[in-house]
């Protein structure tokens, strides 16, 4: 089978698919003491773990480990899901699975980070997950800072300290099957002619942006400011800075491609 994928000796094409009403019925039976349906719930929702793993393709060497860690998150979601809330199980389970995988990657990071910073980062990540589950708006660092009563700079530094290193072969842009890797964006002094053409095209693309978007990109990529620093200078939230930055970069790529 061309689409066959085996993880932890498990043929993922054979995994069953449960409908929402089937999942809820099984959860009700589990809460009523029918422990035998627990395994059925786990196997029937393993596709949620697989969907999350797609976001961590850069860690292909750890696929089996991440799958097992994701399964732990799934089990926690099954055990802690509250039927009183009118929410789909997947909506609750996916953040739990992501949280377990992130914690695993953070704890196995080869870079040594002070215990106090790691503890702060754990609180920050946990708070962000809680806010994302309970709120409808995008959660910014300011929201986490207020909830934890911590300085904004401390929250940002804690997150930066535990972020997994990015591979040089991480894709930074993809369209129509073509990917641009991070390594492709590294400066090469030998390519002066191509770089000059790129600069001209980039300047033309920048002129098409609004004044605020140009300022954000200037502060971000010319001055090296963080999104949090830019949010203070521009007078908008960090989440808004992130959205405007992504939209501006998308417009530029579309123009120069």
C-alpha cells in the first residue's frame, strides 16, 4: 500500500475511525465504570496523535518516541474529559497531546537551561494551553503575563529558552509543492548579482505594504527586535504583531515569486 505508514510497529492505515456520537457514548460508558471500553477509546482516537505528529516532521528520528508520548497525552485527555462541557473530545484532546510532546522535547533538549527558567516556561505553556481552551481570541504573551503576574520580559525569555532548535532544513515557505528551506536564506557573498536583484525586488514589494507593516518588518528583521518589543513600540498586542508580520511576509513572497 502506497500510503502505509508504520509507527511503533503499528500499521496506521488499519486504525479505526470513530464518529463523534460513538466517542461520546464510549466516554459515558467509561465514566459509568465500564473500564473495558477505555482501550477502544484509545485505539479509536490514535488518529488524533498522528495528526499532531505532522507538525513535528523535523523530529523524524524521534517519531516513535513522540507517538508514544502523544498517546500518553491522549490517555490523560480520556481520563480527564468532562462530559458536562459541550465540546468535542478532539478539541480537548489535541492540546493535551501537543502539551505532552512539547514537554518531552523541552525536557530532552540538549541545550542546558536553568531549572528556574524551565519551571517558569512550564507554567507559561500550561497557562497558554488553559487560556486557549477557555477563550476564543488568540492568546498573547501579555495575557499570560497578567495571569501569572510575571514581567512580560520574563515570560518571553522563558519561552525562548525552551524552544527547540530549528533545523537548517526547516521549510520557511512552500507553494505548489515547492519548498524554501532555511538554509536557502543564508547569505552568500559570492552571489552578489543575484542578491542585488533580490534586493530590488524586495524593496518594490516593501513599497506595496502599509506603513505599519513596513515598520514591523523593519524593526523585526533590520533591528532584530522581538515581537514583544515591537508591540510596545507600535502600540498593539504581540498577537497582532505576529499576524501582521505573517501577512506581510506572505504578500512579499507572493509578489517576488
